[in-house]
C-alpha cells in the first residue's frame, strides 16, 4: 500500500512537471506569435500608408503639381522646393514634369510604388 501511495505521488509530481513545461512552452509560443503578428501588422500598415500616399500624391501631381505639393506629401522637401522654383523660372512650363510623375505614380503597382518612392527614396520620375 505504501508503494501504491509513492507511485501515486510520483505520478502527481510527474504530471505537475509536465503541466509546468507545457505552460512554459505555451507562453513562449504565445510570445513568438505576438511578435510575428506585430511585425506583420507593421509591414501591412506601411504598405497601406504608401497606397494612400500613392493616390493622393498622384492626383495632386496631376491637378496642381507645379506647386510641388506632391513632393512634400512623399517627404521630398528639397525636390518640392526645386519644383516650385522651376515652375516660376520657366513660367509654368516645368509643370509638365509633375503631370507625368502623377501618371507614373498612379500606374505603378502599390508594391512597386512603395519600393521605389518610400523605401528607395527616388525623388524624380
């Protein structure tokens, strides 16, 4: 009978250890899953933000691009100032450049636009 009690206690201890191990592994997995989900969400948000910039920058470039506003939207301050100066120096003729850029922005795929203008920081065409 004492052997049966010891066997029962050993089984209980083994079960507790197994349960603790399972809990630890579950917590590790949950942490890794949260990290992966956070990374994925961050990447998705960047792509969505670039998609919104693509549409806004493209439309603004076509409509009032000679003012360089589309460059400021994309974060290109120096290029925006150059566009404004070029428009005034050429009496508006340089306004054709943003019109072409707007068409290019809108015809690129979202991924291509993101890689070219957000990651690659390509300022012109």
